[in-house]
C-alpha cells in the first residue's frame, strides 16, 4: 500500500471542486505579501506617501516656540495703588485701549492735586507780573521788581507744564479723581494675569500685571551648539516639527543669530521667524532643522520605515491596495529620527512607515 502525504501551505486550503488552493490568510510570496481584507495586521500599519524635502544641513536641533516680542505687551502700572475691578481674564481677546484694570491710586490723586495747585499758583504769578508791568510803566517801581515777577511767573509756568505732562503720561484728565485705569496698549489675547481684586499694585513689581500677545504670530528659538555655527546663516530656511502635530512641517527662516556664545552652555541663541498656521503655542518644544540653501531636494523616510538586514536597508512599498513588496534602498544619510534615500524610491510612492517589522516577520516565517 502506498501512502501519499501532501503538505499544504497554511496560507491556502484545498477547494472541494478544484485542485487549486484558495486564499484563506495573508499570502507571503518571495519578497511580496498580500494582506487579506480585514486582516488584523492592517490596524498596526501606517502607510504614507514618500516626500521630497530640501537637504538638511544638521541634525534636528532642540528649540521651542516663543512669543513674537514685536506683537507682545507686558503691562505694568506706572502708579501704586489697590486693584478694584479686573475687567480682563486669561483667554480674553482685547482691543488696543481696552480697560484691563481699575484701581484706586493715591498717586493719581496727588498728580491731579499738583496740577490744580500749579494752575492756581500760575494764575497768581500772572496777576503779579501784570501788576508789576503796570507799576513799572507808571514809574512807581524799578525794573528789577518787574523782572523778579517775570521770573516767578516763568517758574510757575514750568511747574504747571510739568504737572500737566505727568497727567498726560498717565492718560488722566485734570478733572479726574484718584481712580486709575490700566488699558491694553495693543490688540491681542490675554495669556497671563498676575493681579487679583484687592491686590496692592506697585510700579516696580517684578511681574507684569497682564501679558498680552497676538497668538497667530510666534517665533522659534534655538540654542545652537557651537559646532553647528558655520552651517547656518541669516535668512536661511528651516523646517519645524512639534509633538502636537507630528504630521505637519512648519516653515520658517533664521532672523537673528546671537553675537556671543553662552560661556556656561557653549551655545548661541538663534531667533527664527515662523509660519505657525495658527497652530503653534508659546513654550512648545520643537525640532528645528536648518535646510541647505541650494535647490537640491532629497527623499526622506522615517527610521521606523526601514528594515536593516546586514549591510542593506529595505522598505515595504504599497504596490496596490493590500499588496506590499519589500524593496532594497540605498541610504544617503541616516540621522536620529529619519534617513535620506539616494536610490530605490521615487516621490509619491506609498510606503509602510509604522508596522514594517510586522510585515517582515510574516515574510521570514514563510521562507
């Protein structure tokens, strides 16, 4: 008796009507794998198109998003007093000149009183000057008396102008009481407040009462390592990425480079203009990559897409939906988070950026 044993690949099962196998699971064949619709592996895969970028000149640098100081105001009170009524809260949008805080200020009362006193003194000295001029014309007093009266009038006028200038600086009228209104110097959003009802307010306080900025405009700040200084220049383009939006790349350019190296950290402060697309927030940490000034572009893939076997690197390319092929690529430069590809891929092709190891395991098991 002759017994025949047939070994059937687990990816196939015999059809009752034909001798051809029918697919029952994922089918790894050679360097290709076809996933079955609804396969559990699909939930672990992330497939993205290959993109071209300008050539980076350094590793991504650590930086953070900061306020655009040209559109930011730190509001202090120029007089001492006590907070009575707070009319702006954190997150409120305010207009230039809008009331933020009403306070009771003896300094304002004293400034108003100085104006009234100087005004009364000036009127008295004006009368004395006119009287001395009349007496001089009548030959009753000597010219010296009129000159003294004129000097007194000039002194009183200077004091009156000083008192008025003080009120003008405070934006307070001469008929005001001891109430003082703190107003917003710019339009923007209140992002911080350091005053509460009843708080004592001082003009020499360390912290501003309000911090107001335009959140649609931000800067990026880099503490540049000294070794990378020769690779950047003013006006150079750069790309910015943040954890909050991992799929977005924000564009910017270097605006200013510090004039000295910090002696403690050996780093140089660099300030960059940034197109935040209304998404970035001050104090976010960022990865900032200066770009080559040439027009040359390279293909970039994340390191999570790469399969390394010996001296060679591979990626899984989606040839068609659910159909993936393992393809060898030549790397130009590999950095901490991504690599640039010299050959093997073209822009627009879709590759597996997350889950490539899982597909490679399926191929290894089938061989």
